[in-house]
C-alpha cells in the first residue's frame, strides 16, 4: 500500500483537507484541547505559513488522489538556529499503522538536514501514543521541558533528535 502513496509539497488547495485531518485526528485521540494546533488559526492556512518561510517545508501524503496526511518542519520562534521543529504530523485513521508516518517523518528529517539543520525538536502529548512510539524508534530523545516558543502549551512531551 505504501508504494501507492505520493508525498508531495503542500499546495494552497490542500488547506481545508489537511486542517480537517489534523482536527479529526486530535478528536479521535481526545487531544483536541486548548493550547494545541486544534485551536491554532494557522492550521487552516498551512500553505501560507510554510511558504512564508524559506527554511520551512510541509509535505502532503496522497493515496489514490486523496489527501491522507501531512507533516513538516518549521524554524519555530526562539529555537536555536541549528534546530527546527517537526510540526503538524497527522494521518487519517485508515492510514495509521502502515508505516506512512515513519515515511513522512524520514522525508522531513532529510529536508531538515538539507536545509542545514542539525537537530529536530517536537512537541506531542501522551494521548498520541502511536506517534510517540514512532518518534522513539526514530531516535528522538525526551527533554525535561519545552524549547522555543511554539505557542502550544497544551503539549507536555518534548523530544529532540540529533541529525548528525
């Protein structure tokens, strides 16, 4: 099934579809709480957000022409210059557990390295257990507190991966 997945750059027309996937996933896991991307206005305008910064990138995953997920990297405010954040990594329920999340993350890590980043930071929640397990397997290490200023104080797990 993964061989039928196309991973491409976000387009403006993708905005409503990926916003719905993000919010639906958070609802499914009971993680649609204040201080998360669920209530973040930029969730509805990802194309504009990622195209306004040359060191950011967002990928869309498609299966048979249907958007099934996405994820990206962003130079979050107050992170060290050599560090970006892995952001808005969400998949539809039907595509979880088939390795697509790992494939998207690996694409983001490659792009981060290509853009000169040496570390990738992320924020998540215990409710997103399946994703946390993937992050651990990909070498992300837990941090005692948040880095930077993502504006998402609803997340209470922080992780960092060294790209070297």
